[in-house]
């Protein structure tokens, strides 16, 4: 079965469009997803890049309008959250902790859904607890694991792994040695996985 | 007939993917193209943005690989030019001069084709003269018009017009009040023109 690494930053706006549809697409196409939660800011710093969407810039204004139009085009529910950017670190830690137990994807989908359709912001305790509850997990236990020194180190270790792959933004998809950046390259990445993966 | 403004920067890599296919698509779909040659650097400066592809960055490495893959996917001939970025100012002036006489699109297609398939670089005299020659135009006469004070001022006046539309990159497409940025939004822009234009 061909496979694809999925590098998700939990504060990334376009990552939502990916998270909302990648699970269904991967199942339809028969591509295995290797989820790679990471924290983008130190990666961008390493790559010599600043924050991609400065407040009140024309680029940021386009991003919001484009996101709304793309969500509509892709059939993805969308309600603009009150806050941007959010602190995604706690969520990335939980998602990584869930990788070993196989619930990383379901948690990611639920955390993003709460943020982008219910106004329950990523990075808040409410979002974490509600997402974990929906999965039937013990939030206190998971949060203890997520905040353990070993898991924190594991998330830090994602930074050099991302840099090694040439990653500089999110979402990013890696198939073999090929890097695809952006939700608008998701189809290209799947096609590559199916033909070269 | 629905119409769409096409904002092209002649040094922009992704603009090539658009220029290579937009004419055929517009004719098939029945959308009129309103070509808007402009010079992007002062627009980005006004928007508080730097050069988008710093040399030797991971983002730039991805851009080149992505461009090659996209050209292949879209069926667009592609040979990576020796120089990036090029000085696009002389070409933008000629293209704008061609707008009033109706050959802006054909000149643009030819200038890009020479750059991206023949190694004859945009911004050089060779590129300008060969493109104009292919169109059966008198290069000396056109260059005199292109470098006239009136035409230089007309190109400068494109900067505030671009800013007014929220443009910050190229290619950009404008349909009514909707701005679409990037070759990967060309289909979205056409669909918008057909449904709302």
C-alpha cells in the first residue's frame, strides 16, 4: 500500500482544509497516512522565514477570503474562528502522544472541527478535553502523557526531521523524496503516491 | 461575456504556467481576458512584503521542483532558465504598450515561451526582438513607444491600481471585487467569472 507523510501544524489555516478531507480521500484511494504532528515556528525560523501572514496585510486578507471560497468549493464546513494565530503547542503534543496509540488522525480531525465549526479554539483546554472525550479517552491521563518530558522531546525532535525534508510550511506531504506544500497540492501528492509510492 | 483581469509579472515563475494555458482556457470557456502587465517589486514593497523566493532557501527549492512537476501535470513545456530572477521591467513596458494595439497576450505568450523553453531570457533585447518579430511587429518602433515617457508613466500607474485591488503577488486574477492569487487559483477564478462575472 502506498503511503504518505502528513505534516500538520495545528495553528495553520490551510491545514484545516486538508484535515477535513484527507482521511476520506486516503481511504478511497488506498493510501496509508503517516501523521507527523509538528510545531512550525522553529522550523520556519531555521529556514530563515518569518510568520507567513502578518496582521492587516493584503496577503492575509486574501488568505481569509481564499480560505472561505476554497472551503465552499471543497464542501468543507467553515466558520471563521475569533482568534488567529492560536497557540498550537499543547495540541501538537497531544496529537503526537496519540500517534503510538493510533488515534492521532481522529484527534486531529476533531480538534480542527471544533476550532473551525464550533468556535472552540485549538490550544484551549476546552478543545483538548472535548476532542479527547469524543474519542472516549481519559483527558487527564492523556494530558499527563502529552506533557511528559519524553513526549515534549519527541515533539522537539520533529523540528530537525522537518528541516531534513525541506519542509518550511504546513500542511506538507512527503512521498519518498518528494515534498508537496499546501492544501492545494494534496491531489498532486496523492497522485505521486499512487504512481511512485 | 464574462471577463477577468489578468495581472502578470514577467519575472514570476508561476506566471509562466498561467501564460502557457490561459489563452486556450479562456477561449474554450468564453471568458474575456483583460491583460494587466505590471511590475511587482514596488507593489510588494507597498504591501510590506519582501522578495518571495530568497536564494538557497527551502521554500525556493520547493518552488523549482513544484514548478517542474506542475508543468508536467498541466502539459506545459518546461526547461529551467539559467537565471532567476530576471529584470522584467523592459518586457512589462513592451507588453503594456501592446495593450492598446491588441497584441499584449500574443507578445506575453511568446516572451514567456522563449524564456521557458528556448533559454532566451525575458528582459534581454534578444527576447524582446524575437517575440516582436514573431508577431510581425517593427521592434525599433515598438521599443521607442515602450520607452516613451507616457508609457513609462502608464506602467508606474499600474502600481496603485494593483494595490487598490489588494494584489501582492503574481499571477493574480480579478473578477469584480474578487481577487485570486496564484496559478493554482486559475480554475477558481474562471469558475467565479462564469458564475458571478
